[in-house]
C-alpha cells in the first residue's frame, strides 16, 4: 500500500494547485495546515522542508529509490507528481514541452502578476498607513489583463492550455485565473478563458481540491498581525 504524502498547505491559489493534483492523481495524503496568517511558515520544522518560507510543500515517504524526499515550490511539486504517476504531463515529447512552457508561464508570469494585483488592490490600501497606490494598481491590473489576453487566445482552438488533454499546466493556471474578479478583470473580454474555467471546474477532482479547508480562508487585510506575517520581513 502506498504511504500517504505529507502535504503542507493553506487554502490559497498555490495550495489549491497541489490539492487538485493529488485528487486528480488519486494519491493519498495527510493534510498539515500551515497558517500563513499566524506565521506558521516561519516555524523551524517547516523551514527545514521549505527554506523559502512559502507553502505548499510536500514530503513523499516513497520518493526516488524508495527514500523520502521533501519538495517546495508548487511548480516543482506538480512536475514531481506528474513524473511519479506518469499522468497529466503529456505522452509525447512535444506534449511535454507544451505542458512545461505553460506551467512556466504561470510560475513566472500569471502567478506573480496576479499576486501583486491582489496585494495592491486588496491589501495595501488596508495597511496603516494606507498604501493606496494608483500606479501600482494599474501596473499589475493591466499586466494581468495582458496575460489573460494571451491565455484567451491560446484557448481559442483547444480545450486545455497544452492541447486536447488536461494537464498540470491547467492545474497551475486555473486557481489564479479563477480569481479574476479580485484582480478587477472583465471576464466578458475573455470568452475562451471563461469556457475553459468552466470546463476545469466541471472536473470532480478540481472541485474537491478547491474545497480543501475552504472554511479557513479569511480576510487578512483586516488583521494587522496577519498582514505582518504575510508581508513583513522575518529575521532568521
């Protein structure tokens, strides 16, 4: 019997990537909550697994050669799980290249830009003193808009981002793209993206992954301690 993977998680877009993947791949796991608003990401035990003090992270007791392995960074975790199971990463080299480049597009583009949009639209204005910066809002809102234009065009003639098959690239992009309202985007500009969002959410494993610990999602912009833990610098 396969030993469960230890998942270190909080219900955020990056966390959802991994709960969706584990559900899609039918991999057993043990949920370890990392309350990033309370500063759990700075605990020494967690830093030993994820030295960048960000979740998600995993520890797989059945790693390469049967030895345990810990992995941080959501994109690296997705690639590892896809290789481990042989699922959702394409079946030919051309398909694997498509999956990898769109996964990197999310990791290097959409994730950081959407994250900054959320920060300057939602969190920064609630800080004390308020950091309501119109230029920053416009900068990241506009870049997210550009990226969704790229995604929308990509999806004009295919079911999923890498082709006609659901992949870890979709698992990476969907959690961020599904929060388009918080990024102050007009979804009517992106009909192909909207149809894709709906296709992904029609998958039971996507629904299940998105629902993990959903009751714990809060409003850290209203909690000064949480803001400090999320956006402040911690001494090592």
